[in-house]
C-alpha cells in the first residue's frame, strides 16, 4: 500500500479511536463528564497509538481487521493520559498541550483520581481482547513508568548520566517499547522481528524524552514553559552533559546556579550549555540512535516500511 494511503488509513483510525473514547468514556460517565471533557476532547497527537498502527502495517494491509487492535490503541492512549495527569501533579507542571495543566483548574485530588479512573478504563479495554500476553506486557509497562517516576524523585546532584538513562528507559521509553511488543503479540510475531521492533520503540521513547529535556533549555517547545525542569530542580541530560564537560573548578559555580534557581541563573546555565555545544551534542545522540534503528530495521523490512517509523524520531 502507498504511504499516502497508509497515512490516510491511520488518520481515519485515530479519528475513530478519539470518537469512540469520547462516546465510551466521556458520555457514559455523567459524574465525570466535566472533568473528562478537559482531558479527552480534543486529544493530543496520540503518538503512541499512531506508532502502534504504523507497526501493524508491517504485518497487514488492513490492520484494524485484526481483532483487538483498536482496543489496544485505546488502552495505550488511556494509560498515557493517566500518566500525564499523575506526572503533572508530581512535577508541578504548568502547561500541557498549550493550556494550563488539568490540576490547576480542578485540583490535585481530582487529577489523581481521574488518572486512576482512566487506568481502570484501560484495563477494561484490554480485557476485551482476551489475550493474557498483552495484559502482562502493559502491566509491566505501567510498573516501569511508575518506578521511573519514583526514581526521578530521588535524582539529586550526586547522580550521573547512567542514572538519568535508567529513569528515562522506564518512565518514557517503556510505553513505546510495550506498544511495539503488544502489536507483535497481537499479530503473533516473535523472535528477532519482535525484538527489533521492541528495541526500536525503546530508542524512539528514549529520544522523545531527550528531545523534551533539550527543549526545556532551548525554549523551542510551544506547550512547555522554558526552564521548567531547572526551576523544579529536575536533573536531566543537558545539565549532566554540561557537568561532565566543565572543569572541576566550574563545578562549584554550577552548583550555585543549581541551588538558587532564578531566571538569571537559568539563562547563565543555558549560556554555558551553548558555549560547550550541549544542544548540538544532544541532537547528535538522537541522530546516532535514529541511524542505528534505520540500519537494524532494514535487515528485516523494506525501505518504505522502515521510513514510516523514522518520522517518530521527530515527533
């Protein structure tokens, strides 16, 4: 099938997913309708379900004909939205999808409870597929995401880049890799083919978070307030790379900047990052991962199929 037809198919599938979520979750729960309208309509980019649908085309010309794929997409989207609701409370987020975070309007308790409710909705969709392997895959992903968030809370000055990488692989990359693994399980794809796509999902998720952390300092992400990570004392890759590059004498200056998170200090920190080419280094790391995935997937699939996955590195 031509790429344009695949894109149209996926676009229609995501529209259907959004409409069904609206009807099945929003309209069927009148008590929560005012709250759900804030997070379920309109939805965001639905990157993870879109990724799953893209991979499904590796195995079928009409992937939605496979029982359970739409339910899997809705499961993944509900898990993701629930994680955003919880993360924004924990991280004291300000902006999400170009508007104030949900808890700012409705309070922390409602945000947490709504996230819990959406996780129960996700489990309900998953139960309709009647595939124990999918339940195991996504239960593990939820556990990893939660553990990553807990570890991030404990991240401090004494931690290094390896600690950061471990957190990102759990907190962000796990749902991408679980999406790939679940699609493979649904289409009964195993062995090296499944492992290749799972690895691909892991690296896409890792680079997704890396790009987000870089944009926190560069200010190039529209729906995220600049220096949000810095003001919340969240240690991420750009800061850790800078700390590795500067002299030991400069470490004390960095620690002063970090311990007193003012706007002037944030700009000074970014000046140092620019001086040591940290943004460029981050982009090179992403490019290296992208090249690895491209070459690895080419061992198993056509260039056309592989290129359809490469676009997720720039989401």
